[in-house]
């Protein structure tokens, strides 16, 4: 009887120990499976972020953020598992490829869907974008130890949205000379006003010179040089305290391609007296508007291959949607020469590769010839004046017109009064900075 009672108690203990061990193993297994599920979720998050960014960056690389052949707008659609990296033709394929490279969409337990569009993403509150991509990933994980507790599978999901957005920088005057003394030069009572900031890349201790009762009225002025980086002698003044010792600003049009051309449509063109309509083309040896001519430039790109683009006093010139590209050799380059007494109204294209580019100088030119743009208030220029390797003598503009101008040059000499109007939309000057970033 006593022996039976001992066997019974041992049996109870064994059952209790077994149950306890089972619970402990199940709990340990649950912890392990939860940790594994967390690992899979993090892997999924990395995959969707990579896919979303790849989708918007590919759209930007295709040169458009509008829905079309290469840039796709779609509701959530599963990625194909048979994408050929060598034959990708859309940004969505690129997004799926990056998702697969990060381990998703390669087997039956994994899915990745891509949604895309313009405007407001469906997954992000309060965000807008030129173009957005949302990637969603899901993976089914078979459990190990926690299978004993009835948990046969777990699901890990992740989602990310990336977008291409754009903004207009607060700076619209860029001086690119890295070492020049007086890279901005204003003297002799010159009054300069700008509605936007100026950035000077010169590291010279006298990178900016405002002297002789000249006045530089700007909302901001950043200078790479320091100690002090600028001078304001003889009653010269600057409206703000310049920020000195700052990092260089990038050339906003460094990636702008040069227009292609061949041959000559015109040689040593000179208008003479009369009324003319000119067409885009290659003007070898220069293009000169003189002798009181009245000229209309048809929309398009004018290649000035050698010689100068000259607007002489007493002439009248108009043109909408025009770009003038100045090129040639260092020996025959003549630049832009616009004198006093002219009446000129020119605006750049508002779309396309050369959106906002009114004057475009071949950046391989290293000529000492200086651009002279000194038409004053009767010269209305809408667009960016891009002279990355030459000096510009500048006197132009009035706050009473709606012609918005940006200026990018090696150095700038303010040769007379100037007023630079800020293009807050970026449409006129092309000063639109695109960025691709995660929104969620």
C-alpha cells in the first residue's frame, strides 16, 4: 500500500515536470519565433524601402515624373518573379528588381506589390509629390517550437513610400570662381538689389568687394572665404552680415547637356537696318543685331559658334522660348555683348531640357572675354544667364517688371544698377531642385 502511494506520487511529479518542461519549451520557442519574425519584418522593411527608392529614382532618371511608357502609375500590383535585369524598361520593374535583390518576391511565401502615382500618396497623410511609389512586402514564416502551442505560421509585413519632390532654392545668384579676388565686385555708387540670396564659392579673403558708396541689398550672402571674406570700404555697404567660411555651393546646372549641332546655317550674321524674324540654327562667326533693326527671335535654340551675340544700341529685339548657346574656341569666343540704349525682351523656354535657360555658355570655354549685359531697365530678361567659366559685367532689371532672372557666372562685376527678381515657382529660371526621398 505504501509502495503504491510512492509510485503514484512519482507519477504525479513526472507529469508535472513534463508539463512544466513543455510550457517552458513552448515559451522559449515562442520567444525564438517572435525574434525570427522580427528579423523577417526588418528584412521586409529594408526591401520595401529599397524598392520604393529605386522606383522614384528610376523615374527621375528617365527624365520625367509624368505617367507614361517608362514611368508607370498603377494600383497595387504584385511584382513578377521573372524580371530580366538586362531588359528593364520601366521604373516599376526597377523597383521590383531591388525588392528581389533584398530577398522578396523570390518564393511562394513572399509577395511584394507596388503602387505608384502622382500628387498625394494614398499611404501618407499630408504629403504631396511629383511622383511617388509605395512598396508593400509580406512573408509567411513557418514556426518551429511554438508549433507545439498551435501557432503554425506567422506573417511579417512592411510598407514604404518614396517620392520625387521639388523646391526652389532661396539663392538665385551663384558665383563659381573658387579662388577669385572680388568675385563679386560693386563700386562707384552702384545700387544692387536682389530678391533672392547670393552664394560666392571663392575662398579669397576679399571674395566680395562693395566699395565707393555702392550698396548690395540682398536677403542672404554666403561666402566660402573668411577672415573676413568681404570688404565694404569707402561707404560701401551690404544689407546683411555675410555668412563666411561656408561650404561651396554646387553649380545648379552642372549636369545640363550641351546642345548638339553640326555645320553652319548662317555665317557672320549681321542684321542691318530693317525688320526681321530670325530662326533657330547655327550662327557661325557670331550674330549681330545692329543699325536700329527690329528683330523677332522664333522659339528654339540659337547656337553661336565663334564670334559674339551682339545687341547694339538703338535696336529692338523680342523672343519667347529662346535659348542662346555660346560656344567656339578660346581664340574666337566672343560671348554676349548687350549695350546701352537697346530695347530687348527675351524669355527662356518654360519646359524641356533647356527650361529656364536663356543664355548658356559652353563650360569648356576658358576665354578671358567678358560678357557684357548692360542694357539697364529697357532690357527685360526672363530666365537664367549661365556663364560658368566667364566673367559677367551686369547692369539690368527693375522691380516693376515680371521678368524673373537667375545668374550663374564665374565672376560678376556690377557695372551699373541692377534689380534681380526672384522666381518663386522656378518655372521661368529653371531653378527647380528635385529630390528623391522616403516619405514613410
